[in-house]
C-alpha cells in the first residue's frame, strides 16, 4: 500500500494553493480538481435529460446517472440499486422520510425517539410530524461521554415507538453512537431506524445490510462532491415503499 502523501493530496485542491489550512469540512469539503474538471465537462459537453430524452447523448447521460447510483449502492452494500434515491440535501432526505414514509403511519400517541446529540435537521422534521399527527418526540439522553446513552435506550422504546432517529457521527464532537447496539433494540419493538450519515459517511461508510439500517442519508458536498448536485437517501427494501410524496428544505 502506498503511503499517504499530504503534499500530493493538497495539490489536488485549487483552494489550498495559497498554503492556507481548511478546517471546516464538517460544513462542506473543498473540491478537488478532478471534480471541478468533471463538472465543467458535464456542462460543456452533455445534452439532454436523464430518463426522458431518447437521442443517443441523453441515453448516455441516463447510463452514467444509473451507473453512479450503482456505485453508491455498492459502496454502502445496499441490496438493490433501487434502494438509492437522489435528493437535494441531507435535510431534504430526512424530511422525505418524515413526510412521505412516517406521517401516513403515525397515529395519536405514537412516539419518535430522537437522540439529544442531533443536528436540528434530524430533529425538526420529527417534531413537525409529531405535532401534525398527535404523536410525541421522546429524547434519548446523552451520557457522560456526550454520546447517546445506550443503557437508557431500552426504557425509551415500546410498542408505540415508530422510529428511532440518530446521527452516525456528531458534527460537534465527532463522537459515534453505538448503532450496532441501538438498531436491534429499536427493531425488537417494531420501530424503524433513520441514521443521519452526513458527518459519518466520509470517515466510516456503513454496511447498511450488516447494520440493518432502514433509512440512511448523506450529502455529496461533504465527501468532496460538487455543491447542490447530489445527496442520497438509502431506503431498505424492507422499510416499505408505499409512502406519499413529500419534499421540504435542503442542506
């Protein structure tokens, strides 16, 4: 294995040409020259719309579009390419789960468990869904290590729990909750699990089948991709795909 060369790595990023240091990748990453070149090539040479136009150039775009879906599916170890859904942002992806999957299933008195470590993008959609349906959001407290306290989770889950929402990695501390322990606890009471992977995917992309995650969302711009182009929501084939349309804010 070739040793990591930080100088060669820096040289891939035009924004670092002034010898500065960038420490805000948790918000968005810088773009390497390969991504800049690929984006420019797309806008310069591509024509047509995917899954719409029938001429050769548009068909080639559709192939590349679906090829990208396949690559993401293999990266996450999804069972099927159709489990990968393109959205405009991690927040939109979470809102889509809240509005199109959860709300049609949510009844008065139902509960949504959300860890106290969550980015507001993985809190507000659940608060809104609960308010609209007469359900309630249950806080999953943090322990002394500032991570969701796994020892307290079993007492928070019950037959009325419909969803557990938790981030893969904190955007504040970098800490990672015990997903491998939390997910089976939620499934044991019949709840589904939404994992916000916006911060964690770049460090430790999950095996979504091995962890048995139901919904997983992340953003391309946080893993050196272009701004505003693609973000992903992964839906397990067992989560149920009969939700109503829903769309909200972007991140």
